[in-house]
C-alpha cells in the first residue's frame, strides 16, 4: 500500500479537491471532468497513480484498493476519455470519466464518477 503523504487517500480528499475545482470552474467559466481508473492487476497502486498522474498532469487520489481518481479542470468528457485511453495504452488499466453538470455538487460528481459501470472501460457509458 502507499505510504502516507505519497498519495492523498480517501474519497473525502477527492470530494474536497472536486469542490475546489468546481469553484474554480464556476469562476472561470470552464469545464471540469472527473475520472476513476481501476486496475486489479497493477503491480502497485503507487505505480497506477504515477501512470495516471503523468497522463492527466494532475494530482490523483486513492479511492479504493486498486483505484485512483482525478479531477481534470478545463477538460470535458471527451478529453478525459482521451487521457484514459493513454493510461490504458500504457498499462492496461481501464477507467471512466464524467463531466460536471450544471448545479452539480462535488459529492454528486464524485458519486457519479465512482459509480460508473463503465469503470472497466476507457470508453465508458454515456452520461445522462
């Protein structure tokens, strides 16, 4: 497992980060996507986090034993899926992404991305 301070742990930290990014997106009038990547076969969650961090150019958060999540400011769902495709090409891990909807809170966005049935596919299922 990851050592404390190496990777922000927990869904709460991810929700907090989303809250900050939602505020910034609202101030700037920009888009925001969120993604989760799961890999049951990763050598370590730290390795998975490093790969996702490199592809996303953003901090990643530990949200499960073999899962990391990332907030992607200034990014729409299509761009987020492109990032996930790079992760999949690099290590085989798959993920899903959603884009912030009008009026959505950080908790709602986190629940929506973490509950994605397409979290096993970089192509995911369309959001509604």
